[in-house]
């Protein structure tokens, strides 16, 4: 794969996993451009997203599951093929199915098609996908990671093929799952967190976030 563009925490950089102290300080606690964030779905408790010293902190409720989702999303508009990588530092919630991870999403609607690689506190790493708008979410997992943190996830898009990977060190990757999801070239890509609860927020921290493009679409 030839990487055409590189973003680390939304800031153009040369190194794949390094963000200089000057850039870390400049980013402050607001999300650096072109990042945005919002709650997806009918949440009762609003979530949040901040960025400080190279670390994203997301808070969100509900779940990315079933036929429609509820979660907090820090995202960028994206076109074509590429990948997103993140190291999940913490997922602070008492529920086994609280989640933090990375996602490609067709739109910002609750029932949108999507693909996701995420970590849960007990069940470990999962690859999730909704292949049809309003359809059921499918789940795949390897059982390699049982909630060990920090832990790395990667999500790759090549046309309509989406593949989720996991890694203990960000170097050796294991495929979690892959599926075809027919999406347009223009999508949203970013970071997710959800608590699997209605009124209690899950707080997740993620760093080493890198988005790369390998597309002419």
C-alpha cells in the first residue's frame, strides 16, 4: 500500500506515530481541525470529546449495536480508501460491552452502514459492521484480547471491503474480521465510545491516532 496522505490527531505530520511536543501543546483541549464531534442517535446524556497532549478523551452512552446506534463520535469527513489506527488506553465503565475504537461510517444517522474495530473491558476486541442501512450489526472476535489495555486497533477500507485488526504493540497485527459494506466514496472516519448504558457515560482515552489515505477516488 502506498500512503498518499498522513494525519496524526488531525495534524499533518511526517512521522507515523509521533506527535512533536510543540504540536501537542498547540492542540490544547479542543479538537484540532479537521476533527469534529457529536452524539449519534437518541442519547439521553450528552457525550464529549477533547484532545490534550496527544490523547483523545471521549465520553458516550448507549451502544453501537442492533439496527441503530447511540454513541459519541469524534470524526473527519473522508473520501476513498485508507485506514485509521488508534491505541486504546482506557475504557472506564462497569459494563462488559462498553466500547472504544475506530470507525468508518456512511453517514451520521443512527442507522447508517458502518464498520468498526473496538475494545471492550471484558470481552476484548471486536470487529463490528452494519452492511445495510437499518440492518442488524454483525460481530466477529478472535478471543486474543480479553480486555487487556492498552491495546491497538486498526480499520482498513479498500473499496467496499472493510477489515478490522488488533495488536498488542502496534507492530504485529492480527485480522479480527472482514466484510463488504457498500458505501459511497464520501464517508466519515473517526473514534467512538459507548457505555452500553442509558444514563451513565463511558470515558475512554485513545492516543497514537493516525489516518492515512491510499485513494484517488
